[in-house]
C-alpha cells in the first residue's frame, strides 16, 4: 500500500527539525567566507582511512518530502510514486490520463518542506 505523507506541514517540519542545527547556523552566519567541508564516516568512504574529506559536495535549496522512510525531492518523489503505483492493483489498469490525475492528486496532498540539502558523493 502507498504511504503518502499528509499535507500537514507541522508534522513534516517536526521530522525535519528533530536535529538541532543551531550551532551550524551560528557558525555559517559568523563565518560567511569559511568553506563548508564535510567529512564522510567509514560507512561512506573507501575504507582506507577512518574519515576522508569529500571533494564533491554542493548545497541546494530543495523542496523535499518523506516517503517510505526516505527523503525525496518533488521530481524524485513523483518518479518513485509512479513506479509504486504501477504495481498497485488499484492503479495498474487505469488509462494514462486517469493514472496521471491520480499521481497529481497524491502529490497535491503531500507535504513538502524547503530545506538546505548538501549532496556529497
């Protein structure tokens, strides 16, 4: 069964803000010229060192939502939703126009929050 998030932004914001970013925000404001360097732990590196500097990372402002315990941008959420709905008995035999309308309805009922996302890879 599809697990769409409700349109309740308060609930979604609670999930997003569970970790306090006050110190990070303060450091960025007080040191606007300092580079932001992210070190990836053992589970995200080559395994040669305990920590490695991640060279390719970039911050962007994204609208994201939580779906099936994973965070998605709006476009990625739509792709995942379409894939999941294609295997759902309720939607698999719908004509394309009706299927698209159902996807759009679910997206319109989903809460998205604007967040600064730092991609590292």
